């Protein structure tokens, strides 16, 4: 049985359907992420799980028991709020002790478990500080300790890393993964940052306009996006409108208007004549000089339009014959100074026949 | 640099000069006159007797006659009771206003302040009309009703300003972590509103302690407070030194209360400055 289950959950605000018939199951010990642009319904789902909001249709079950009618204070799950919502008039230790006091635990047990929780997030030295005396990263860790100390069945995290700067965020991401592994409590994380979702989660549900577009492991989301929206939302991608010319069990011939034939592969039975999108990640494209030969199925000539040197990699924007601009990422992995194809250089972009993906929608 | 510093200093002086002059002329000087007057002998027909060395007669008289201690204690009691009643009445009201939608909030605050649009004495006379038929006039009840009525807005406003600034996420967090409605109030809302409570209490307690008009108009002969006593000493008994000494005692008592409250507040406010 799944730890938490959403069954056909729908939530309406007036005429707006914020969550449309969403079903999903979260397993014990899982790091599950709801990912989507703002307004996609991910926070509404989180608030319904926490009990601050209730579904109009459908049901939410914890260990197979319906949570409907159970107020937030009686649900065995805790939330780490976006603003942390630390109690400003209580010390760090007081904040962390709060859920244990609410549960009516004896004093010596509270003291011991608060100490353990603070040790877990490396904040023992700040136990007697007040929230306004500590840094943003420390506040984040207090909020985590406060959410975890009562050993909830599930920890809900609402855009919890959003308020941190980039460096600190990366550090907190690493800490969060380690922490989740250590405590073994299932995390449900809500974010609009796709890199964060990929880095942290066991599984990610990508949401758009109240629906789940795809729910999968991070690497499968990246390499096997279900549709154009997911491909575009997760990472960088080139999206080319194509038409199926011919399809066999292993090989797929696509025609891109003004460009020519693209060789791909797809195990699905596709019919010639249908149209869709060809999705190709920039790092799977190679760039060669026009004279160099490459033993790759797909080869198109173009001109370097722009390039962005990013240190470890260089992003090229290559304009193809039909005016389509394709993005290619080349690692600067050779020792010494990076060698560039300069702007205006005539080049050829190439990729393996199994590099890209044909998407029907 | 030096020029700038000098201009800065001049500007600062220029800005602080008018209030400084005002305070010196209308607070410090009268207080000094009162202090000096309290150490003199009363003149035969009012005023002060010619200077004849410092006299402690007024203070000796105040401290030996039990009636003064009684009236002092009664004033203190009225001030404390009024403050508590105002707090109990104002808290739910301020809380409701702070939780109303933004547009209605401004209207409700305006309604709380509306009584200030008419004269204070006229409103007290209106209470005479209301309390007379109820047979409550010239009683301690009438004094308490009048005191609470006059000072309620001074409690509502600072409480509202404080409560309105509370982050609703804190209550959600408390609820999420297992706190029921009463615990959310006692552990989160109430401690966070302490600065508002202290501010409101000071704004009610201090003027009530020295209030003169309400007991004068609504109270009976047995309901006089320290301020009425001061008036009596100056105008009826023509004992200026005694009136001055009473005034000074009142001021010292108020300052002492304010000082104690500040000390208590410093301890209790730790962390709450961050939100209010």
C-alpha cells in the first residue's frame, strides 16, 4: 500500500479549476517532487495534503485511511513553509521543541530529541539564538529540524529553498538529500526549479494547469519526456516540427520542413504522415567544420550565429539552411585554451540517429 | 567634509530646537515651579507664604493622613481596572478588525476613532443623560463606565496595529505542528501581541491615573480620585503646597509604573521586535 495516495483529486476556486482530477501515490521513504510553473496547482495539492485546503472531489488517503475531515493539527505530517514561519519569540531550541510539546512528550524526552534534531542539522551552537539572529540558511535548517523532530509520516516542503542564494541553495540541496536518506521520512517537495527537482528527487511529477503531465524518475523525465511541455520545461531542448515519413521497428524517418530528412528511432508503431515534434538535447549535438567528416546519420550545414562561453561548456546557436536556430552545447574539456568555432563560421551540426526523440504531442 | 558635518549639526539643532524649547517652557519649568511650591507654606488666602526656608509640612501631612493613601490606592485601582477592562474589550475587537478584508479594515478603524470627532466633555455629558435614568449616575459604576468608554480607542488602535502585522503563516505553522485553537492563541498570537498590549496599557493607564473630568462629572462624592483632590487643594482649600506635593506624587507614581512596565517589556519582548 502506498503511504500517501491522491485519488482523482479536483479543487476549484470559483470558475478556475486549480487541480484537475489528479491521482498519485507516494511510497514510504520516497523523495517526491511536484514540479511546475507558478499557478500550476502544486501548492494547492500540498495544502490539501497538509489539511489547510480540502478537495472538491476525490480523496486523499494516508496508509489507506481517508484524511477527509481530519484537521491539520491532527494529521501526522508536518510542513516546512516557504517563509520558514519560525516563531520569532521563541529560541531555535524553543521552535524545535514546539511540535513535541504539542504532542505532550515528557520534558526530558523533549530536551533529548531537540538536541538530536539540532545535531542533525548542525545547529547545536545556535540553540539559544532567536530567529532574527541567525542567517537564512540557518533558518532553513531550523525549519527542517522543527518539521522532522516529531517524526511525521511525511514532511511537506513548500518551495523551501526558494529564498536562498545560489551557492547556499546548492549546499542545502546536498544536505537535504543526505538528511532525507538519514531520517528515512518521505518528503513531498514543491518547486518551480527543474534543476532542483532533478537533483533532489526519487520521482518528480511535472504539472501544468492543474494536471500531472508526467510522473517519473528524474533521468527518465530528462531522456524520455512524455510530451513537448515536459521536454521544454526540463532542461534545454531543441524542438523541431516534423512529419513522419516512414517508420519501421527500429528506424524512423522524419521530415523537417525546409531542412530535410532526420533519422531517428522509436519502438512505438508510428504511421507515416502523422506530425509531431522532434526533441533534441543540445549536449547530444556535435559541431564540425564543413570539411571534417563525421560518421553520424544526421548532418546539417549552417552558420554559427551566436556563442556563449560558459567556462565548462560553450553554447552555440547555429542557424540552419531553413532559418531554424539550433542550440548545441560543446564541452571545453581539452586542456589549454578553449577552441571555438567563431561567429559566422560555416559549420555542420551532427547527431546520432538515437540522440533525439519523436514526440506526438 | 567638515562643512557638511557642520551643516548637518546645524540642521539637527534647528530641527530639535522648537520641541526642546516647548518642553522646557511647558513641562520642565512648570514641574520645577511645582517642586519648589511643594516645599513652601501656604499663604493665608491662597498662593504661597513668603519664603521662610524649606518646609516639609505638605509631605508630612500627606503621609500621615490616611485619607490621601486611600484616595491614591483608589486611583491606582481604577487605573488598573480600566486598563484590564479595556484590554479584554479591545483585544477581540482589534483581532476582528485585523482579520477583516483590507477595505473594510480602514472603515472599521475610522469607526473606532469616530468618537474623537466630538468633544470629550460633550460625550461625558451624554453619559449623564444615559446613566441618570438607569440610577447609575454618581456611583463608582458610572466612573468605571466613563473611564472605559473614553479610553477604549487608545487600547484598540495599538493592538490593531500589532495584530495586523502578524504573519498568518505562523498560525498555520503552529496548527500544522499540532497546536489547537487555544494553544495557537496562547503560544503564538498572545505573546507576539505583548508590545501592542504594553503600548495600549500605557496609553490607558497613565491618563486614567490622572483623570479628573470623568469622576468629577459622573462620580459621587465618595468617588473622587487623586486628580480631583489636587483640584480641590488648589481651588477650594487654597493649599498650593499640598496640591503641588500631590501632583508630584502622582507624576512620580506614573513614572514608576511606566519604568516597571518598560523593564518587564524588555524581558518579555525578546524576539517580538522582529515582527512588530
